[in-house]
C-alpha cells in the first residue's frame, strides 16, 4: 500500500508504482495525512495488517510525520519516501523521517522520485522473501537492468 500526506505528493509517489507494476505486484494508493486526517491515519495503520497489507510505502514532505506515525501504529514494515519540499528541497523531509526513536523502525529512501521508485523496489524485495514466483520475476528484472548498461563507451 502506498500512502502519502497530500494529493500533491502523487507526482513523486507514483514512481513507487513503476517497479511494482513491472514486477506484477498488486498495490493501491491513498491520501492519509498525519496532520489533516489523523483519525484516517490511525484507522489505516491499525487495520492495515488485518486488511491484508504486507508492506507500507509512506511518502511525506515538510515535517514528514506520516511514515513514523504509521510505523508506531503498525507492526508492518514501513518504507519512507521524503517528498521534495519548497523550503529545503526535501532535506527537511529527510531529516524529519530519519530521526526515528529507538524501537520504531522506518526504512528511509532518498528524497524524491528515485527514492519513491526504490521504495517500490524494496517493497517487492521484501514481499519476494515469501513468494518464490515474485523472487523469480525480481531476479529476471535485475538481470534486465544490468543488461541495459553498456559495457563499452563509444
């Protein structure tokens, strides 16, 4: 499940869907703001496992509380994407996310679109631990990535 603090985060967060789609991993997305819809966030995080969610990708900008709050409320792995902000081009988001207290783990990716893409890829890698067919597709995908890098420089 891909969640974000605001609809304006979608241009970044939609990049998480790219590897998931390529690897044929079912996914959904929603806006769940820690600040503007706190009860929605609590309901989502506390029920995500029961609903069949296995990994949560959470994107947030600015104060970026969403990934950490979800991690505090859910036993599921949370992969955070710091969304680029106007104030410090995402450094504020990154610093807010990585400053998690001991005992509340959040796997944080790079700021922006490449971080979102890698969050989708990491989610697929986590899911592949219990899904042999996905593991095979992931291995093929990685081989194709390597094959796209030219050996010779012209």
